[in-house]
C-alpha cells in the first residue's frame, strides 16, 4: 500500500525530469519490489494475461527489468536495485490484507474472463499480481548477468534505499510509493521505471508520465514541519504498519491536526474517532530508525552477454534478435557511462 502523501505535496517541490540524461552520472537506489510489480502490472496482454514462456512461467518482470534498465544506463543513470528482506512484524496485518485483496481480485478476474469483459479482466489481473520467490531469484540473476549491482536489505527495501541516499552513496531513491521520504531519503524519484505514457482507465487515451523528483527538505519547508511530524501525518493517514489509519482522516486533515497539536499523542482524543494504536511509538521508531545494512558494494561491471542470453533466450524463450540488439546497446552504454570509473559514487563502497 505505502503511505499516500500525494495530496500533501505542493507542485513547487516537484521537479519534472523531461530528459533522463539530466540524471547522467547519478546513482539511483531503486526499490526493486516496487519496480518489479510495476513491470508485472504494465507488461500484459489486453485481457490481463502476463508475458509467459513456453512452460507457462511469467516473464513480464524480466522483460521490464531488462529493457528499462538498459534505457536507464543508456542515459547515463547508474541504477542499484534494493530488494526487501524479512518483513517486520509490524507489517503482518498489511501482508494479510494484501493477500485477501489478491485472492478477491483473482476471483473477479476469472469472472470477467468468462463474461468477456476484457477491461475488467485486465484491471483485476493486475490487482492479483504476485511476485514469487522464484521470480525474485530470476531478477537478481539477470541483474548480476547484466553487471548491475543490487543489495538485499535486512528488512524494508525502501528503508535501505533511503539509507544509501542519506549517506551520499546514491543521489536519490526511486519508487512509486512515498515511504522512502518517511524513511529520510533526501530525494525521491517517481515514475522512473515506468514507460513514458500511461493509459487512462476506461478511455482510449494516454497521458505523458515524466519522472519527477521530490526533495524532502523542500517538502518539509513548504509544509512547515519536521520529518518526525511527517511520520506522524503518515501514521494518521495509514501506513504499511497501520493500514487502516485513523477513521475519516485523510492527508489534509492529518496535516492540520499535526500542525495544530505537534504530534499524534497531543491530539485531543475527542478529535480522533479511532483509538491511538498501542504500537504508534514502535511505528514512529521504525520509520526514524529502520534496520539497514552498511555492508554492501556498488560496482557496475561489464555485462556477461552469454549468461544474459542463456537466461532470457534459452531459459525463457525471449526473441534472440531483440535480446541481441538490446545487449549491444547495454555493452555500448556500459563502455560510455560506467566502464573504468573509480571515483565519486562509482567506486566500491564497503561499510563497517
């Protein structure tokens, strides 16, 4: 789910990226699970069926990961993918909620297919998308073959990505969710791993979706609050650790309450229809001090063309011609933008 801060973010704190080359030379820590779900959602047949190989294994995530990553590297971006580790206990209720939603969506998808309602079928197919352990393993194997670094977080990938940005090992985090701002990322890039156009629901129209950067300091100054207050606002709205939030409190009301009273604990209980969760302190502390690893390396290596071809063509029936052409682009981009750079953010980072 992630925290929904969309209605709180003023336009003046957003910077549109009309050309990805504006990010040339910058390391971007990408929320891997979020990106893979984007690929699973977007790369589908009209009836919602994902791409599959001859054995019926889903390959939408591999297609998106391969071609979109090449596009980023061609523009000089230095991606590092950050994968989730073990979810915190605080997230247990949200995980169960998501499971129930997916099961319900799967039933509705099957009904829509039977009635020939392709638009509804696609919508529910997207909602029912699942990222399996095997799919995550395949994604890591492909990234390794492409020479693209990835990190396995001890817990939340967005928290680890935010850490990289906070300590200067990355320029920004990239995700469709806003959680990395609560985790303290100085910059969040949205729309980085999706295509430039998005189809409007139930309309044969597409709109341009350029990447945009949201800077945490600018956001906090514009709202006149601290990061701790932003976390409180998130908890009032609802986060992955209290998915229901507080009854009848949306982003604007949450902001007004925190601006007036300073913190959740100081809000008069008569103004809250929901009781304050007993674990609100734990939720706050998790956003402010999440578990992260300091033991990682960032290095962009020469692609292993043979292994990439084995994974995509031999194992998953990708078009040999398309993969070959894409690999030529990747090798060229590596030589132009990544090869031999051992200064600044492209050096090896080893944290103790």
